[in-house]
């Protein structure tokens, strides 16, 4: 057992921001599922939205976020995050993030759904630079212990105390050590979930391999409410390449003049769909591409920025340009083949403005949460921003209320006395593939009640199969992820069936209209 003051599960932008804000006063342990930089943060190409341009205002950024979120956002939370953006950028600059500049000011780009240029970036690899800076600072702090290769199984709660308690307190987590196969217990007076999203529930996703909804599933099993899981964002432009999976072509390519074309006819189709054309919010663009592909039996559409000067393209998108050249595509002279792919989980564990969940001692920040910021659709480049603002908010609340947090009681060690080593790993691989395929086909960009019910039927069969397997065999990282994928898929489908309208990212042919009143979907364990 390892005990610290605060335990953080996840080593991306939200987790490391919280750790750095706590470490001057508390001993902090940060768990990573794999390597410390394997989470979604390092993959973020676009940037961070902040009001810094003359003529732009907080009200503009708030309004753009509310419009993208189709009225489901909590305006007070949106204002809280937007107003915290310039200070977050300043702190990252102090940590050494080399943001692109223009003269003496930060260079700002524009992305879909934004009325002004307000995206601060590091060329087209912002997330990697942010991850490096945060990780460097965390590694240098004597009060922060970073532990890689820890796959969280379940939260340690009152049910795991030596003297059973039904109070619902969270005291830490049980995690499998990938290197030894053993189960470790990490305890703390406060635990922060910063585990990212659930993108790997889908066959095509830009999310990293580890995005299996772990934090959402663990919090749900422990008794926390989960909200708005039907709102899965599909990025409109993932590279179509049979050898290279999950390579994202950033929104900024469209922001800087990229056009979407039908590869058969060469027709630019977005102006037919929305007056904002390629700069429409992601759900509109993704649905338009999906319709174009389905109508004409295409494998992909073209994203073309070759009409812009070659030096401009190479200067703005050096990493994408280099990657595509290696695949035989010169984006300065040729169009890029693209398809939509799952990109972001807008729903998650319900949190308040301090990052508190329903469970005493458990906080959460970032993509695993439903904070009220994104509503029915996330505005581009608001996601990293949410990580910084809520990572800091959770840290601030823990520090302020430290004396009210009870000390950790005696917690039982993990019990493996009644399980054996698995003799059928093939079951895990088969079920993993099955979930991702039916979620893509039945619970994707365009939905129907019948498709959702088909998915739900399969989830019920898989749930009993996985629970039986989990009960008889020793836990492995693959089994843990499969268990969480099934749990998360169930939450997505239940939420989607509950919403009898089309709003934002949830589009169903059976209920194409948007109702007059916007109401969150909240699932209670």
C-alpha cells in the first residue's frame, strides 16, 4: 500500500495541473496508465482558446461556446472557464511552453465555431509542448511522485474499509502494475480523477489506445452520477489511410482556408449545408461529410488547402506536412483524404465548479467529467482549457478544505484468493472488437431508436459474459479495459435512448427536431 496526501489518477493536462497546484503544501502521487505522456494531452494538435485579440471579448467566447453547445451549457461555468483562460496561458508560458508568436504578441489562429482568432498554439503540436512542460515541472518537484504503468481497477471506497462503511467516501484506488502483474493499493485523503475520455468505445477514434472510459466507469460503479454520455464528438477530419490509424488533421487547416470537396465531382459541399461553410461547428461538418460519403458510396472526402502558398502551409502545419509527405501526400499540391472519427467525450462524471463529484473525497477534471462547459457539443480548443481551469479549481478546493477531509482508515488489500489465471484471452480480444464495431455502426454520427436498441441488446449479453469472466479470473490490463468499455458503452446507449430529440452531437432520425427546453441527461447509479 502507498499512502499520500492527494492521489491523482491520470498524468495529462488536468492531472499534472492539479499536482503542481497542490505540491507546495501536500505530498502528491500521480498514476499513469502507461507512460506518463501517453494520454490525450500529448495528441492535441490544435491549441488553447483564450480571449487575447484586440476587439475580442469574454462575452464573444462565452456566446460561441453556448452556440456550439446547443443551449445545454451552464452559462456560469462557461463564464468561469473563459475568464480563467488568459491566466492559464500566462502560467503555461512561465512553465516554458513555446507558444507561436507574431511580433511581440502571441500568434492566434481561428477554428470552427469561433467568431474571432483566439487559438494559442505551438505550430500544430500544442498538446505535446504542454505535456512536456507540465511533466518537466512535475518531475522536478520533490513532493510529486509520478508512477507509470498503473492500470486502475476500481476506486477504494467505504465498502473496502476493514470496518465496512456505506458512507461513500473514496480513499484511493486499486491498480494493476503492468510490470509485475500485481495489484497495488494507493490511498489518500483526496483523490482526483483525470483519466480522459472514452473514445476507444468506437472503431474509428483519434483518441489514444488507453481512452477506455476508465474514470467514468469507476466513478459510476462507486456511486457517482454520470451525465450527457450521448454527446460523443466526431472530429470531421481524420486522415483516411489503411496503414496509419487515428492521425488527426487539425481543425486549424479549415480555419486557415482548407476546403472540403467531393472527390468524385470536385464540388465544395459545405456552403450548401451551412452559411459558415468549413467553419461550422464540428457536429455540422461531421454530419455533412458522413452524408456525402453515404450518398455517393465514398471511402472519404478531400480536404484541400493547396490553393494557399506552399510556405504558408509548411510554416503553419509542419508536423502534418511532414507526416503526409511520408505517406506520399504533398498537402501543398494535393488534397488530403479525410473521414470523421470519434474525437471527444462531452459527457462524464458530474462535477461542480470546484471539481467535486457526488462522492466525499473524490474530485474529477478534464474529459472524464461533465462540468457544464461543453453542453451538447464542445467548441474547438476549449478542452485543454477545461483541464487547466478545473485542475486548478480542484486543487484549490482540496487545499481550502483540507482540515475537513478525514484521515484514511484501514483499507483491505486486494483479494485474489478465489481466482485463477485466464485460459481464454481470445474472449477479451473478440469482445473488444465487437463492442467497437457495433458502437460505430449503431451509436455513431446518425442514430435511430432501432439501432440503439440493437446495441443495447448486445451490451446486455456482453455485460454478463464479462462479469462472469471478471469473477473467475485474475485481473489483467486488457480485462480491466474491456470491463470499462462495456460499462461506458452501456452509459452512452442508455443516455442516447433517453433523449427524445436531436441536439448538438446527438442526432437521431426518429426525433429530428430540437425541443424548446434544454435538459441534461443525468444517470443515477
